[in-house]
């Protein structure tokens, strides 16, 4: 079997979506040295992101770089020149394809939070995603919550949708000595001695505004004992974290790092006294799983797929309720017994998520599509 994988989304800072693609390919390379893989990238430099792969994995640079032309023209032309048995597409497949394809949907945020996308992108996804879904041999998604949402939204049979939950890289994300983690971070970052951690962006569905408002509530009551360290893109459509922090007079309580290398993230989780993940909508929620893997006590939103990820190993809140977020942070900051319980249960819960299993399930979906084509 020869598989084509659209990797043109990597190298662009797409967060969890990029993490999924990179780890899918890395773990496939360990799992499968039998089938052939054509990896489609935007530029030759993106090869370095994936690191060394088995010899049955070959890279092809897709042209043009513009996705409006690349997906409907560049991708089919590439598969005509070098035929594959099945394509792994992200979000949308080509309107015409010489090969069947599996379609990966991270989430339906373009429907849940349309304002977070440019108008032309919203229009494109509104029409192309249902069209692609009808043509896909199989639809893959990251959680059972997303599977239920896809079925309810598009009326697709459950049998056409396969859940392939992401994994956690336990070689990186695992409990460490907090003092050692803080000492190593201090060599590269200016951080407070005690802090809670939030990994996210100013995108509205990440719910950072309510988190900052919760800190204001705690500060007004004299209950904000530690700082907040924010890791992630510090600007969104002209609005910066700094603007929002200044408006709330939290300059002394909030530290911004912007993006940090993946290798540093486990240090941040282990150095933090707790983590907070208040997102209103997630297809999975990798930062929550990574926090659990590091044994970091976590306050998490009870929305969308997040409860599926954390189960009873985090303190869940109604993320639309600022007062409830503040109360949960206050409780977890001061309840040592609860902290201890989550430090023990978090890594156990995170161990349920394996990139090896993600790769194995995805490979089985491709094989099923190819077999169906031969039968028909």
C-alpha cells in the first residue's frame, strides 16, 4: 500500500494540529516499514521538523504554496504523477481526486466559533467540508465528543467516523523535580518563583479573557498568591495579551513568554504549582493531557472534549462562569490534599493516550479504505 499524507500544515505554528501530524508520522515510521509513504510538505525545510524517518518515507514539496490552489490542483496533480492508494487529508480533500482519501477533522470550530476565522475561509469551509465528507472513504477525528458532534451536525453514520485520540510523548512529558525544572528554566526565562501555567492563545474560544477576569477577582480578595505564566501566541488580530493585562492592572501578576520550544514545555509544567486550561471548545485538548502527564494539578473547562481527556484527574469548571473559575483556582492553590491526589492520578490518566495507538488506528483506517475500493 502506498499512502499520501498532506503535511502542508506543519511549520506554520498550528499548535495541536501540527503536533498531531508530526507525531502521527514519527510513530508510523516506527510502526510501519512495509508500506510506502509520500509526505507532502510546503517547503523542503519542513523535513527537519519531522526528524529522521524510515527509508520508506519520501518527501514531496507541493506547489503552489497557496492552499486555495494547492488543494484542488497541486495535490491531485502530484497524485497523478506519483499515484498512491489512499490520501490522508486534513479538514478538506481535493474536489477531484484520483485516489480515495481519509479525512481528518480536528474539530468543528469553524461552526462553533466562526468569528475566529477570516470570512473567505469560513465560506470555503462551510461548503468544502460537507462536500469532502461525502466523498471521504473514512472520517477520522480526535475524540468521541467530536464524533458525536459530527454525527449530529452532518447526519453521517457513526460507522464512517473513527476516533483516533492523540497521544502524549512520555519521553518529554513526565513528572520531574520541580526545583530542578525551575532552575533549568531560570537560565533561559525570567519567571516568578511561584506560578500557575496556562498554555494557549488569545483566540476567543481559548477563554483567556475570563481567566484574566478570574485573577482580578482573586486579587481583589487578597487570594492571588502566585503569578500566571502564559505560554502561547501573545497576539490575536491586533489585540495583544499585554493590552488585556494592562486594562485589568495585572502587570505584576502575569508573565508572557510567547511561543516556547516543545522541549521546554515539560519544564514549565513541572515548575508550575498548577495549570489552568479554560478553553470553551476543543477537539481534544493536548495541553490538558500534557499537564496530566507531568503530574501538574489542573483546573480545566468542562466543555467539549476536555472532560474526556482529564476524566476525574482535574478540577472541572463551567468555563463560562468567571466566579467558578476563580473559586476553582483558589481551591487548587490552597488545597494540598487535592493537589497531591491530582499529581498521582494525572500521569495514570494521561497514560491512556498513546501515539502508537493513534498511528495503529490510522493505519487500519487506510487499509479499510483501500480494501473497500478493491471490493467495489
